[in-house]
């Protein structure tokens, strides 16, 4: 029984569907008894997913909301403001908007492209600023040189090469500052210790004692924005 149990897998998906994978030689009855055995786990997983808010469905049009630093920002057309500036008028925006040029009447693909570009510019400036800030906090460690780069990554928020190239996922800029800081400090600590060992987490605790909260928040919001 025990050895067979390992060959059956139950997958509970975020859309609250349940999938059971079993090799052909396993009988239906065995699958059913395995499911019964795992019932509590399946139910708790289903409950967890039902409590999770639905992922943000991005819409690429004027007035739609997109996240930056954990807050929704409205897409506005910046054309008028740019013309205004050229005429010497000072037009300022509120904080909760993303100004994009000529998006009034643009196709969804065009808006998406402009928004991507906006995120790249803003994310790079943001990560660079946090990187510099945390390097300063870590002055006593005499960190080796590091540079900040951006990439669209699907499964990771950040990485650090042995040559000190720190890469952040552009999408990280959508999440609260606390989450960003825990990724930034994580990558900076890799400049001191490459492995995720006790020494590494010792540095994390010393530099940013709240890193676990940031990680947890990021995990709970993960890829929702
Ligand atoms: Zn790491």
C-alpha cells in the first residue's frame, strides 16, 4: 500500500478543480481510498483557494487600473499634459495615475506596449533606488560591486550572479515596498553568501529583520497583479 500511495498524486488547482493522477495499474478502488485518506488535505486546500481573491485581470485601456507599489493606478492620456508643458503650462498629476502618451483611442495591444515600457522605466528607477539605499545600510559589510538589471521573469522575483549582476523581475514593481525590499536585501545578501544557508539568513535577519513578513506578503499576493 505505502509504495503505491507514492505513485498517486492529487492536484488541487487555484480554480478549485481537483485532479488525480495515478498509474494505470492502480485500481479505481485504490484511488478512491487514497482520496478518502487525503480528504482533509483536499478540503483545506480548496478552502484556502476559495478565500483567495481573484487575480487582477488587466485591461489595457484608458481609465483601467494597474498596480504600482501595491496600489492601483489609473491609466491616463498624457498627450494634453505634454502639449501643456511644451506651451509652458505646469500640469501635474495626482499620485495614483500612470500617464501614457496617446492612449485615447489606441488598441489594447498598443496600450499594453506603452504600459510595459512605462513599467520598465519606473521599475528600473525604483529598484536602483532601493538597491542603493540598502547598500548604504549594509556599508559595514563592504559589499563587492553590484549592478541592477531588469527582466521579465515568470517564476522568480530576483537573481544574483557571482559577478554581482542583480536582476529583478519587472513585475515586482507592482507589489508593496515591503515585498520589494525583502527581494532587494535577499539579492544583496547573496553578494556575501551565495547559498541559502544559515549564514545567509543570518545576514538577512541582521540587515532587514522584517524580511519574512515581506516574503510572506509577496507570496500571498503572488502574481495576482
Ligand atoms: Zn536566493
